[in-house]
């Protein structure tokens, strides 16, 4: 892409090659200005090359055809030479300038992939974060070795590199601004860029910057010319990608953005990638390889600015957002159906297996969470709130609690604003469940109490029972086991009254845990046994596994070690079946404790190590570390 450092790399390579004696015939350099308003033609370039070869005055042929002949004759008699053709936008600019012999070498720089000719292509990417920081640091210290800012503000320097998108041109401009602002902190420039939103406005309006060859360094014109050269459909694609949620977008989602079929969208994306304005990556979604497309951060900010600055383009962007939001809601709803599916229920559409649904949600998670934020905008509130509710089961299952808190807060505020009381109640409920899971029990109690009251007002008894159940979990976590027993009992009684057996089973399960914590282990065993039987009748294997695990905990409490171990093994079997690695790790830990208590350290060590592996798979590194420590503490 423009600004990635193609010319700088070509010139550095040329200097090193000459220093090694690779090109005794020297180097010829022509800037073809392919991205200016008036690009240099091959006919104009050949005159400059002839002049460099010493063909001047009366020796210069009068016709273009003869000029090319003399140019090639001059090269043919010359020692090996390096020809650099810089800033090419069209093969017509360089095709006639090729020497026609493998005696010489030609290096071409371009923002477009020159696929028309069989030439070797070397794609340049932006720098990695460490390289970006090194570039900024060197630029400052080379100018003034006493500059302490890189040493004093290392984190802020990394932040500045990120805001520059690790693009060499942007980094050099930022370094020039910092050199000019010698007595201001790096943080002051970072704050200025963040406030502006679009880094190009700050960088190009800062101090004048030039490179070592005296060329002016400006960023925005590079992006403007790249955008203006695009055909209308590709320009539209770039604009719409700039307003898409998340950092990258799947081909399917791009098709929804553009309101095109997937094949047509794919061709447009490939054309944009050939112009180095979008980058393609492949990732495995468990059931398929998915192509994803990413705009550079500076291009995204530029494209969003183009959209914001034109009424018609803003409407185009909002319509695209509407389409992609509906796309995400439809697929997320189908994935949620699969995650909640139990034998005997109608088969969900789109995803044949649970793993497929999880893989799709994993791949789209960042975009889905970002799309929910559109609920803040009135036009998208309804769909974004519905989308947030579809994500609750998945985010809780994968333990992405920060994301669950984010989407629940956004949807709660949006639903309240538009008077959607049931949607608001569900959002409060999901928020409370997430807060409870991260240990913020008092906040969870407040959220779940609000949810319960809203469900009661709406006379939604199944939802009210669900809220009582989760309120009980939060109360138990805050050390209020007696109140938790009351809450779970209310949930159980409500569920029984409306004959909601799955909800009743969960209430029995949670009631058992509260009873055990209150020192009533015998009653807890009875509650867990009842929950297990109800889950088995409903063919709910994941929940049955939880009941087996907690039954084992209560049995262990009463010293019935072998019965507890048998229960844990039954739980572990189902946890593995559904790849519920966090709960599997908890059960493995319980097995380790049980074997430790019965003086079997070798078996305990094995179970702790297996628990550590499962916690690692569940993205729970601190728990994994604790399990490894406990394994190491077992006597030999």
C-alpha cells in the first residue's frame, strides 16, 4: 500500500548491491509518478533514461521508435546495470522500458499487483510493533542522542506506533513532529491523535517532514489518490469496509454489506487486494477455511471520514450497517439455537453440529460484539439488542465475561431508552450472570434483582424463575447462603407451578450447592440427585454433568470418597463429550482432591496435571498455574 516504504526499500537495496559490486554498469532510476494526476509515460521516461546513458543533443533520435532502439542498444553494450522504475501504476508505463535481456536487472515499485506480466512479486507488509518502535526511537535519537522520551515513555511510544498503523510513512511523519516538539511529551501527540479520531489530520497538519532524498512526507494525499483511482464499485467497497464492525470481515459479511452475492463480492475484494487496499487472511473455522478481509487502520479511519463527510454516503453506510446487522443476527440466532438444542427439540437450521456453531461464533466474536455497540444508535437499536441476547449463551460458555458485560450493558441502556422492558430485563439478567461469574457479586445481585422485578411486572414467569435462580447464585457467592436457599426455592416452586422441568432441574441443582454450603450435605445430596434425574429425563447432558460433579462434592463432604469419585467420573465423561473444558478442569481438580484425601498422591498428581491442561484449553491460565503447583506439591 502507499506509504509502506517501497521506494525506500528499493533504494536501500540498490545502495547495498552497488557496494557489493553487483552492478558495475551502475544504477538507472526513474520515478514514473504513476499515482499523480499526470503519470510519466514510457515515451517520456525513455528520454530521461537516454539522457542518463549520455545520449543527448544531436545524438537523440527524433522518433519514439528509434529512441527505444538506441536505449536498448545502449543497455546491450553496458556492463550489468540495475534499472529502478519507481511508482508504476500501469504496465504500459514500463513494458517498453524492459531491457529485453537477462543481463541486467529491473526493480519496479507499485501500489498495484502487476499480474499482467510473468514477473516476481514481493508484497510488502507494514512493520511489526517492535520494528515500529525501533524506527521511532532511532529517528529521535539520531537527531538528538539526549532525547529521553523513548526511555521515559516506552508504553506511550508503542501506543503512538499503533496509532500510526505501523506504516513507515506515518511513523516518519510522527517522528518529525516529535523532533519539532522537542520539549513536549510523546503522550501529548498521542492524545492529539486520539482526540482527532483520524490520525492523518494530525500528522499531515503537523510540522513539515522530508525524507533523506528531500521529498515531502505527507500521508493523506497518498490515501486520497489511492481511493480516487478506484473504479466506483471498488471505491464503494472500501467505504463500506470502513464502517463494518470489527477489525476484519468475512467474505459472507462483506456480501451482506454490499448487498451482493458472495461470488461477486469476492471478486471485488480480490481486485481491492490487488491494489493493496485490503489484506486477505485465511483462518480455520473448525468446519471450513474462512477468508477474512482487513483494511489498514489508517485506511479505515480515512474511509470512515469519507463516509461521514457526505450525506448520500452516510445513508449508503447506514443501509449497509442495517444489512450486515441483520446478517449477523440471523447467523448468531441460528448458532444460539444449536448451542441450546437438546434431543427431542426441532433440529436447528444452518449448523449441523455444536462445534460448527461455536467455530462460527469464535471467528465472528469481535465483529459481533462491535455490532452490538450500534444499539446506541436509534436506527439499529432493535436488531442490536436482539443480537446481544443471542450471544449470551455463547459468551458465557466460552467464558468471555468481559464481552458479555459489554454487550449486556449496551443492550440494557438501549432497550431502556426505547421502552423495550422485556429486552431490558433480559439484558439486566445477562449482565448479572456475567458479573456473578467474575466475582462482582454485589453488583450482580443488584442487576439480577432489577431483572427479576421487570420479569414480574411483565408476568413472564419462566423468566422470573430464571432470574431467581441466578440471583441465588450471586447471593451464595457473596456469602449469603441462607438467602440463596430461599431464592433457589422460589425458582424451584415457580418452575414446578408452570411445569418447566429444565428450569426446575437447574433450581434443584443450585439449591443443592447452597444447602451444601450451609452445612446441610445430606439434603444437598437429595437435591443434586433430583436435579440429575430431571436433567437425564430432559436428555440435557451438559447440565447432567454439572449435577454429577456437585453430587460428588456433597458425597465427599460426608466422607463417601469412592461414591464421590464415581460421580466425578460420570461428570467428566459428559464434559469431554461437549468439550466443556473449564468444567472438565473443575471435575479433574475434584478427582485430584479426592485421591489426595485417600492418600493416593500419584493419581492426585496425574489429575492435577490433566486439570491444568483443561484449564489451559479453557483460557484460564491462573487456574492452570494453580493446578500445576498443586501437582508439584504431591509427595513422590
